[in-house]
C-alpha cells in the first residue's frame, strides 16, 4: 500500500490536496509508488484510473503522454473508428491544450470523444484509455482551464520527463511467461497462423508443449469468465505450432538472430527452462553450450510427460526450433563440480536449469526403497516413456526390483496405488491404466476441488473416465510387506474440521477409520527434489528453506556472481510455463550481464512485476457491451474405450471452424499502464 496525493484507481477517490504529506491517505491497492531501487514514481496511469504520488505532476502532459502511448496500439489494430480515430483526437486535443493553444471547446470535445470511445470501441483498449484522462479532466479542471484561459503551456510541457508504458491484458499478466495471448488469438481469428505463432514465441519458444500440457492459469484470469465462460486459451495456442509443423515450414522465429557478440554461456540441463534460456540467449548473439545428462533432449517433458498428453514428435519440433537458433547441445554429459569450476573460467556466465528428478518419500511407516513394488514416480515414468517414445528397454535390475515380466512396464493384473495430487501423480495413474493395471488408486490428503486446481479439470475427469479411483482426505499410514514384497497399505482417513478462529480448516484423523488396501505397487508422487551434487561445496550457494537454489525471484542470479538458476531447481517442482517464464527473464538478465557485469532489469520487466503485484484481472468486474452466452468450444478427445489401451494423443485439438468460433469469443482485453518516474 502507498500514500498518494490523489487517486481514482478502481473507483477509490483519494484527494489529499492541501494536506501535509505525513497526513496523506493510503491507497487500498499495490500501486507502484517506488519504480525501482533508484527512482520513486511520480504518477501511475492506466485502464482503471490514475494515481499521483507527487503534487508537482503535470496532469495535462500526463494525460497527453498516455494518449500518445495509445497511438501505437490503435494504429496496429484499426478495427473500429472510435478506437482508432478517437485515440488520435484525444492526443491531438490534449497536446494542443498542453502547448498553450487550447480552447474551452477542445475540453468539451475531449469529454465527448472520450465518452463515445468508452461506449462504442470494439475492444477494451479503446474503451479504457479514456478512463484516466476523463478522471484528470474532471478533478483537475482548474489546471486545464488555467492553460486554456491564459494560453500558456502546461507546467512541465517543455521539460524532460520519463514516461514508461507497458501493454498488458489480464490473461497475459496471469501467464508466468507473459505470452501475448490476445495477439496469438487474433492471429487465429485472422487465419494468420504465422502471426499467431510468432506472438507466442516472443516469450514462449515451446509452443507445441504449452499448447498441450499447460495448467493455463491465463484462463482463470480471462475476463470472458465474468460474462459466461473463459476462452479456451491453451487449445488455441497449439494451432500456430501445429500449422507450422503439419506444413513442414521453416521455423517462424519472431526474433532475428543477432550477430555473434563474442560472449559465451553454459546452461546445465536441456529441459523447458534450459531450452528457453538457450533460445533467447542465442537469439541475442550469445554462444550457448547446453549440457544434458540424458541421451535425449527435453528434460522431464521428454521422459516424464506421457505420449498421450505430449506427443514426442511435437515436442521434438519445439526442441529443433531452439536448436535452429544456433544452440550447441552436449548430451550424455552429467555435469560435475569440476565442470562447474571449469565453466566459471571458460564461460561468461552459467545458468543452472537442472530440474528436480528425485522423488520424495510418502513418509509412512515401513517405507523402504528395497521393498519390491515401491517405485518412485520419476523412475516409473522414465521407463514408461523411454520405451513408448524411443523403444528403450527397461534394464534387468529394474525388471527384477519391480517384478516386471518383460523389458517394458507391464502391470497387467496388478493393483497400483499412487500418493499425490499434481500432474506427476496424474501421469502415473493414467500410465498405469495404459500399462494394463486392473485397479489404479490415487490417495490424496485434500479434496477433488484441490486436485483440479493443482492440475486441470480436463486432466482429472479424463482420469476418472479411464477408471482411476480417487480416495480423498486420506494418507498412507504403513506399508505392509512379506519378505520385502509389497502386499498392502494401511490408509488413514481424515475429516476437515473448521478453524474456530476462521482460519484454514484442519485435517484431523478419524480414529478407527483406517482401511487396509491390498496393492502390488506404491508409487510416491508427492513431490520431487533436486540433485545438487554437481555444485562445488566451496561455493556455498545459498539455498531456500525447501532446498532449492535461492535467487531474489526477479533476476535469477544465485548468491554466486555469474551463476544463475531457473526452473524447478530454483523454485522446486513447478509447471512448464513457470519454468519457461523464469528462464526467459533469466536469459534477458544474463544477456546484459555478460557485457556489463551488472544485474539489471529492463523497464518492461520492471513494469511486469508492478502489474503482477497490482493485479490486472478483477473477478468482481461486471462486463457489459459484449454478447453473453457464446458457448466455449470443446475439442474432440479420443473415446475412453480406445485411449486407455494405448498412448495416442487424447486431445485432438480444434478444427478450423471450432478455432475460429472460439477465437471470435476473445474480447481483446489489452490495457495500457504507464508510470512517470
């Protein structure tokens, strides 16, 4: 919260004119009163109002500069006269007044045009740009009239000033990779799949992947939800990538690769974070060596995410796209502490993107890795996917330990229990169905609503259709074995007990309700941890309380200068899109660091952080001016009686007709925010 001189943000009206600064009221919102470590903000203006942190702000020029920012975007769209020409009039009239050449009629004209844009513009950027301008004209009418009546420039019109603007949207802000979602949807709507794909790859090189296996937090922040149903954003993302691949086009890179600049970096790990950092660093002219322990590229998406959810040939195209930017991949190389020491001497910076591939324990009684039938989720998924995708046979040692009848994961006639409640556990149970298990159970401490929130609605319900049993509010108490062979589990039952103080309800064990379930396998998928054996001990890299590499979460440099971290190893197990978002930011910082030795953020990145704190999406907003009741398109999925016996891709994606209908539902909710620093 910040003290403000004046604010109309989100309907609040604070006017501290005439009061000493120590008596100023605070805004109820996380407004960017401090721009960065070196500068305070003077003003913030955006789609939902205006806030002044300094009484010396030139409000006329502030309004004019905001209208000027809109010109870039209104010209790019040009789909409606109010949005395009109205914006030009706003700027021209405000500039005229700010120059000291305005008339009272100009003020009236501004109000008329602003209100007309609010009502008749086709998209949100045209509807909302007038909002703060009209606020300033209403509450600072005397300032406007002073310039008009005395034919004088506004007080800072001829002075240098810093105005920093950013375009955003609620969906874009909610996306960890800050993908230009309205942009790629617009490309689909116009049947310009090249434009759609390039809009995605501006910040997300793995378009095939995140068009299929993303938890799509963007859809939770879609303004269309306030009207009827959210846009099917994730399903529309894959269209551009599939179009490129299906037509065998060369890769549509949104960034032209810059000439080599003589700088060189090492990246440890070729999963989503490593691939993303490599792509953008290489595009910036930095030479990139990316080291991968496995014999295949792609990290956990390759060896962990099943074929039915993420077909290998599609992910391979994403990897080839990264390679096409000139990245040098070094496979079958497990980086050691000596390697890391060498990297520090031979490279200008290093990015650790090694992921989390160690399955954590359930923490029940008699939990011992030597028990046959106890199988960590990561190792289980490795051998399922290596066989399905690359015909790599399961080794003898694993066959014997896990009682497999052959050289692949065959669970015919077996009962499998998985403990977890996220994507990894969902992959385990659905793969178990496809491996022939007669009964598959997921044991989860929380409820159905939480598991859907942790994964997706579609993922959960597809698993239920396939025959997975979910036992909620439960936890494994004890593993029962005979001669180190798993036979059963004692499973405790819990109930949610409300907190009398209004806090989060607590899970309380129901005495006497423990159930014994006969099983052949227990697969823990509660979480994963990172293997940091490759880090030199003498570096003493600072760690978080959950045993991941600590950074400040903004520039992704670790406690050792020149060593960056992104993805699971930095935050703990996360979604692919989170890893991509971190790596994109980390690559941007690294690209400047290798030249200057300094860690800095761009204005665009600083504004991203401010808007994330402020929150762009308002779930209480009442949407008007749009036709409600347009049904969300549902892409066809493979029938359950077919898909549960094989690994064909379950979701077939939209037809062209479905894609166009869904893209037409998008309200193009671009907003402009601007800070005077």
